[in-house]
């Protein structure tokens, strides 16, 4: 019997052919205390430069609120991607789901997670 794929099976395998799937890591910490906003002027300049390149429907509240309105996230995939915590309920144009997990493609959020460990 032939193992030839047809219909949706064929389309999905073409779409997800070279997709990287992250390993399941430790659960996100829920009780971590927020860190202070960056005091380094270089970091502030870099965040502002990144923010100027695109639009955010939330007007960059993650940064402008002094990291008070910052969604919980962690770096995954050898430091190349940000995974959103399941407790983040608000909608965001930068969030996407894959394999029952949510990820963030916001460059500002990635910078904050990678460089400020938040």
C-alpha cells in the first residue's frame, strides 16, 4: 500500500517542513519580583531604537511602564525565541501559538528578556 500523502496532510508537511520545535523546559517562575528599569543609558537607547522601527497597539507599555506592565516570558531555543507564560491572557499582535505554546515575536520584548533577564 502506498504511503503517499494527499489533501491537508500534504499541505501541512510542506508548511512545517523545516520548523524548529523547542524542547519543553522548566515551568515559568510565577513569584519572581520585577527588576528595576535599566539604568544604563546605552540599554535605554537600544530599546528606544528598536521601538522606533515598528508600531505597537499597546504603545510599548512593557517598556514605558517601567516594566510594571510586562508579560511573563522566558527565553527558549538557545536564546533565539521568547515563550509567553500561559498566565498571559491579554491579546497581542506579536503573539503566536505553536504546539500548544505561545511565543512572542516582539523585538522589544526579546531585548528585555535577553539583556535584562526579565
